[in-house]
C-alpha cells in the first residue's frame, strides 16, 4: 500500500498539470453534490448555520437584513417546511398567509427551468399563474395595453413586474425580448411547442416565440391592483360642446357600471350607428371602422369612448359632486350625468404619438438636452420623442437604452439625425459645442438619490440597503453635490441659448412645459399629439415608487451643504431674470 501511495505522489510531482486537473474535477463533483441538495428542496448549510443561536447568530425569528430594493438575493431562509420549487416573481405578490409578500430568491428558478412542462408551471401558481401559449398578430394584438422591448436583458420577472406596476392583469412575452401587457387576452390558444424562444436575459426560460405569446395572469397585491382592472380614474369633466366629435363612440347601457363601459371601450367597437331597436328604442352599433379607445366616459346611462383631444383635453376638472349620480348596477360608484362625465383612462395604448424616426435631413443646429445625472434626462427624452416623432441622440452610448428603443443612441452626437442630444457635460468647451440647450434642473435631494439608485441599481432599479448605510453614500454626496450646482451655473454662463425647465414643473404641467421644449427644438407643436403624450407619459423609464427608503439618508451636515448650493443656483437663475428654484427645494 505504501509503495502504491509513493508511486501516486511521484506521478503528480512530475505532472503538476494533471494534479490541478484532478483538483478541478474534485471541486466540480462537490458543486454537483451541493446542487443535488437543492433539487430535493433542502438548502445546503453548515452545522452553525443550521443552528444560528448556537453560533451566536441572531435569535430565532429575526429577519435577515434588508438586501436592497429590487434585489432578490440568491440565498433563502429555511421556513421549517420543505422548500417548493419556485421561479422569481415580482414584489407585488402576497405571501401564502396573505399578510406579507413572498420573498423568493432565484434558487429554484434555475431548477424549475430545467423541469419542462405544464405540471411545474402549475406549481408556480398563487403568484403569477402561467396561462398558456397564444397566437399574436401585429394587426390585432392578443394583449392590447402597453408594451416594451429589451433585446439583451428581458426576463419573465421583469415583464411581470412592469405589467403589474401598471395594474394589468396579464403579462405576455414574445420573440424572447418583447413584453406585452393587458387586462384581457384577445387571441386563441395554441400548442405549447410553438412558444419555443429562450428569454434574452434568462437562460432556460421560455419567452414566447415567433408571433406567439407566453401569457401569465398576475395576482396583484392590494397596493398594485387598481379598481376596475387596469383603468385609471381621471376625474369629473363637463360634457364637451361637440360630443360626437370629441367622443365618437356612444352606447346606451341600462345597467350601467364602470366595468361595462371600460370593457366596451377597450374592445373593438364601431364608430357608426345603425337603426333603432323597436323594442327598447336603443340605437344599434354597426361594425364600421372597429377601434379601441383610451378614454371611457360615463354619463348616467350612456358610455362614450374616444381620445384626449383639444375638444376634450381633460385639463379642467370639475367638483366630483357634480358627477355623483350612482351607477344603476353599482351602489357605491358614480356613473356621472348627461352633463358631467366620469372619465377613466383605459389601458389601450394611444398610438397617435408612438411613431418615431430619424430627421429626414441633417439638422443645421445641435441642441443639447442637458442635465445633472438623476434629473430625469431619460424620461425627458421619452417625452420629446413622443411629442416630436423624432429620435433623440446622446453624447455617450448606453446599450441598455438602445435596447429599450432609443435608436438614436448609436448615432454619433454630431450626426445631425436626431432632434436633440443628451449630455451631462458641464465644461466650457463641451457647452459651447451646442447651438442651444434645454437645461433640465431637479431638486438636488431627489436628483442625488435617483443617480445613486441608477449607479448601483440601473436605470429603473434601486441601490441596495448596504450601499445607503455604507461608505458609498456619504462619499457620493460629497463628490456629486457640488457638481449639481456647478453644472447649472456653467450652462447658464457658457450656453448660447438656454431654456430652463424644472423637472417638478414638467411633472406638474407636462402639456405647457413640453410645448416650450418642442418650440425650442423647432418643431411645430401639435396639441393633439401633446395630449397623447400626457396619457403615455411614464413609458418604461420610471422607478416603481413601491420601494422607498424608510428613513432620510441625508445627515444634518449634508443638508447644510446642499442648501448652500441651492441658494447659489437660485441666485444665478434670478440674476438672468428667470424663475428661481421651486419652493420645495428647501427648507428640509
């Protein structure tokens, strides 16, 4: 035996490469054993981890530290029961006891993806139930709400999260990278085999196929669910002067309810009238020019459908008491009157402002969309593209934004094919390279937090709790707070023609502020298009708002420093006869 062991040692002394190969194989085998423990639902833990109290760990029942917004860690806690196989799902879902949200990690997601078939999908119920594979058609979508694409990082979880945040009941994935939302499935079911494309951002998961949707029904938590499916209450409004032009489709409903009117406007309805029915004298709809509508207006026993237009802009809200007539089919809901309408915005996408293209000829001037990071530049680009119909460009290149639909991102900033250029630069040379600029300014307290979230969590993600409590946040404020001030001061000093827009004003009065921006860009302002943008204003470039810090991250010293910078910027704006910073910038 000793002789055999000696030969074994001499062999590996002469062949060290083989020794390391043997070591790698040994470690691989250990990893397989660990994975196997996961397949049977038992987490691999050490003796100390199995009994944290014995190891001096936290007492039984103590919560794990908060690991950060939108961060579903790859570890999981043993609840005392065998862990069921589960895929990642969004933060809107309730736990099985109805009192807390499910806290599932990505463990099990990879394992369930390895187990094919409908049986495993059905084990994933009570959070987002897989419905099936459905036919989709570009002319007649199966899910007719909002949509977004990401050709590199699309995942099932991300699609579900975006649809749930907007109150939709269904989320569908197609071509491995496209996400569609809706409150009804308006297509036929097809064979599971036809949904065969892998998600671009999640290996082993299926995200539909060619013109085929993998559809999930979302079980929304109370804070995400909206009354009447995904319709959004807009308010009480006076009957428009020319009703047939303002709201072109009307139906009489004896048992009126919000549900019925919203459903009527979100299905393909006619724009033409037929003869009256002799039994009840109600007009009949003829199938002329079928269309879906983003507005549903209830007027007592009549339901009207249409678009926001200059004839019905939804800008002048009335006292809701004027619309207080109860619905005949709903005791606790108002259905408006013949003179004052209750209006809901449906989840039908208003396509009047969705077309975008490059400028037909090279622009004669370069216009900057300048802002401090975190001031809403990406959102402003989204609004500008919808309002003008032209792509925006960038001083930089961000592949993730290109994949989200900003096609001008790949163009050189001097190409002249884009309507304006995103930039965060603040040096004199860089500023003077532009002929004009829209300067977007945001409350520094909000801007700093937004940029910190972007830096550590992506464009619509969140920084982890550890980053806020660690050394990263104080260092970030120390470096970035002075930049917030100098960025604005430099553009006011060196900019040739600067239009100042406050982020807060843009949110509060988008119609007016966006009109000012479009005017500077040299594009004719089309009011109906701006009204369309109002109904599509969020796009997919907004953090959900469901996850906020439970404390103020700014210390007293930080606030004192930032307040001084705010006063500097306020004085500089007023020195150029411009409106100073909004009142809510300070005091804190």
